[in-house]
């Protein structure tokens, strides 16, 4: 279990949505938090929590941008890097028969390839501590066939597979790797779809716990994983979806 008072966790996509909630929850637990996003802005939260955060501009689809962000981090942060949360992602929809392959590649690069690319840059730093955790943010769509979501489903299935491979390869370096797979959570990614129209009513009925989750629901799980003693739990996908993925 990484020691919060002695470590920094890197969170991608931390400017808003689920990533902002994760950065805030980790800061509240005592970690320093490097907040990566293209805009390089800090989550909107209290000044005391922001004081423990470093904003860094980074495009996770561009290898040189990832390396530059980690170089910049080493200049501003003296604490060891004890964790990484690969959260940044994007959601593009369209019917499989006509979904542009270029859009498919964009989703795969942003949601899946970046998980490997950022983890590779973080790996030597995490391995140095010998007690580190990577949490990837997948989706419960990873085990479903959702109409209009061929790229997103494929990308999140890949996140589960990358999680298992890194967990097995990096366990000997003291690095745990987990995949947290949320169900519906209202954020910028899907707000329009979720607050209006048929999906809103459908979700109230279909989610056993009574409706979509919040970014904080996911953030509290991720922050708790950082405080869990032991390393035996690794490579797993933890679904946090109000039971929707297992309900008929
Ligand atoms: P948002 O759209 O609200 O936030 C996305 C975040 O990622 C922003 O901080 C954005 O910042 C950043 N980002 C996007 N592209 C890049 C990039 N190329 N490089 C760096 N940062 C980037 O999304 P959510 O918070 O909803 O989603 C977060 C994760 O959770 C995603 O992986 C998503 O797939 C997953 N998820 C979301 C669910 C939901 O219902 N919301 C359900 C299941 C999973 P900026 O624009 O400044 O770069």
C-alpha cells in the first residue's frame, strides 16, 4: 500500500468529470496529485485540496507530450510517483456499418493505446518505489455489445486486457494493476444524452440501484484501492455500475 504522506499519484483527464473527482478524493486522502489533461487545468475544488495538486498539460495520444509531462513533473514534485490513474477517455458513437475507421482509431488511441503508452513512461518511476498501484478506468461496456458503440466497447475491452497483461508482467516490480469499470455516470462525456430523452427514463428503470452513479462514487472506490493493504488483488476488473451489467 503506497504511503499517502510520501507519494504522488498521476491522474490523466483530471480537469473535469470522473478524473477531477478522483484527483480530489486522492488529495483528500493526503496524496500529492499530478493532474494531466490537454487544458492543463486543475479540478474545481477547495483551495486546500488544490494546493496538493500539480496541473500539467498533456495529450495522452501523443507520446512526446506524455514524456514531456513526466519530465515537467519531476521538476516540480520531489515526492516519489507511487500511483497512476489512466482515466482520460472519449466516447464517439455511430452505427457499425458506417462508423468511420478514422473515428474508431481515434477512440482506440485515446481510450486504450494511451493506457499502455502512459504506463510505459510511468513504469520505471513506479518500479523504483517497489510498492505502487496503477488503476485504469474501463467501462461496463467492455463485456457488452452496445448498439452504436463498436469503438467504445472494443477500446474498453482492450483496457481490461492491458490491465491483466501489465499486472502479470509488473507484479515482480511491486506494481499492482487494476481496472475500475463504471456504469453510467453523468459527466460532460454523456450529459446531453443522459439528462434528456429516452435514455434518462430507461436508466431510472434499468439500473437496480435506481439510476446513474456519480463521479464521486467512482472516485471513492479508486481512492480506497490506494489505501488497501497488500498486493494479492491484481489484474482484476471491478465493476461499479449499480448492478446494471448483471441484471436482466
Ligand atoms: P469527461 O469527458 O467528463 O472528461 C474527460 C477528461 O479526459 C477531461 O479531463 C479531458 O480534459 C481529458 N481528456 C480527453 N482527451 C484527452 C487527451 N487526448 N489527453 C489528455 N486528456 C484528455 O469524461 P468522463 O469523466 O465521463 O470519463 C472519464 C473516464 O471514465 C473515461 O475513460 C470514460 O470512458 C470512463 N467512463 C465514463 C462513464 C460515464 O458514464 N461518464 C462510464 C464508464 C466509463 P481535456 O479536454 O482538458 O483534455
